[in-house]
C-alpha cells in the first residue's frame, strides 16, 4: 500500500480568495502531498454568453478568484515552495474571452491616458473540444472559424507577499500572482520564495490557451480541474518566480516598464546559472546572451511579466533548485499509478 498523501479541495462560493496575502488558509498541506483542486475562471463563471459584458456581470475588483490559500507545513521565510503541475484540464466545454474598457495592450488605459474613446466591449465564446484538444475561435463579424491547439495553463499562481502586503489577484510581482505566462502548463515545476510562515499558496485563472503577451488582456478563460504536487526546499530563497520543465529553466520578472521586467528575468537567469551550475557570473552572462529565449508573458496587467528561458541541453552538469523538479516528477508518476 502506497503512503502517498492526496488532498482533494473544491472551494465553495464563499471560499475563494481575491488577494495574495490577507486571506486565511483553507487547508494545511504537508510537503510531498498531491492536491486535486478546482479553479473558477477569472470572471467567477459569470461570463457565459456574448451578452454577458464584464462591466455588467462582474464587480471590480472581484476578478481572478483564487483557490487557496494553502498553508504549507514547515514553510518559513527564506525557504522555497516547489509546485509541480501534474494535470491542468478544462472543467467545461466552453471558455470566454473579452475586451474590457480601459484594459489591454492596444487601447487607452487609466495609466496610458488618451483622449480617444475606449475600444468596444465584446465577448467571444470559445468552443473547447477536450477530446481533439482544440479551442474553436468564431469571428463576431462574418463566418470565419478556426481551431487552435489547446494548451491549458494557469495564469495565476503565487504565495503571500513580503512586508505584510496584501496584493490584488490581478497583480504579478516577486510573490508570483497574475503572471499570465503560457509556460505554466502541465509538466512544469514553479518555484516561489516563501515570505510568511506557511507560504499561503494560491492558484487560479485557468486558460485553455493564450498567446504570448496576452495582448487584449484576456485569454481563453475557463474553469480548471488541476492536480499539483507540492514540495518544500528548506533554506533556499528564490527572489523571483522560477519555472522548470524537462527541457528548460525559466526565470520571470514582473514590473513596469517592460524593459525592467526583461532585466529582472535575465538577471535572475544569470544568477541561477551561476548559483546552481557553477558558472562565473560574467561567463553566465555571456552564455545566457547567446542562448536565451525571451517570450513575453503579459503586457497588459498592473505589472508586465517577461520570461527568460534557457535550454537545459546547454547547461553544465548540476541540478536546478536541488533537483526538486525530478523529485516531483517521480511523485507525479506515483500519483498516476495510484489513480490508474
């Protein structure tokens, strides 16, 4: 009999968190636990047709409901929580995307103040074929349709911020949050530095797919049934969220202006290569410069998020973040064998 610990959690309507920090934990999780959970979409399920305008059916700032927070037992300031995404699967056969007044990369916003009117508020309902793994776009004007590959991800994953801060679930920063990177898909491990006892881990904002940059500010938004495996790296700080896949190590930076988000991600990647793989800092700087990929995560949120992605094939011998990704992949394999 396996001693694998599995926790299942589906929030009730009143249990969602709308912030990182400032919310009481919904459950305690021991490192090495697999958590099965449900996350609602960013609109809390209120945008269900082309008639459901966000400005009419949603109440700002109650967007991006988070499942959690989970108190990670033993997590202390200076540790790192490792979250491995075992499964991320749409919970519905439809998703919604919208344009929202004064929000998005190609319109006037409250921070980019212009005299012209806001772009029109529109809703697109996407058909999800979970068997064929496709998302169907249907034009609002004309009869054009096209199927795009499904690539489920979580736009939001994070812990409580440092310095007693409470941050909106719409914001990405050093604690994680609303990073909106398509890299946060099944099979990756996300590393988050612990800022408060228990870390207070939350996640949500499921996307059936999203282009890099999330240009209009809204992805193909849907509820998710997800499975995560959680571990704790004691005594190892992580200044900015990091992601590890089987093929890449990935650093993120979230701030405005965009070039500073780029600099944060690139600097963290150089320091990661130097710290875990023994490269002198200037050698790491040179190697990163010639091999890094730099996709954008979002250019629409309160802070922008830039990604620095380095192929593992070019790394010196070593293990990223103490080998946590490999340990969690093995735990995910054990879970799959248990559930059949």
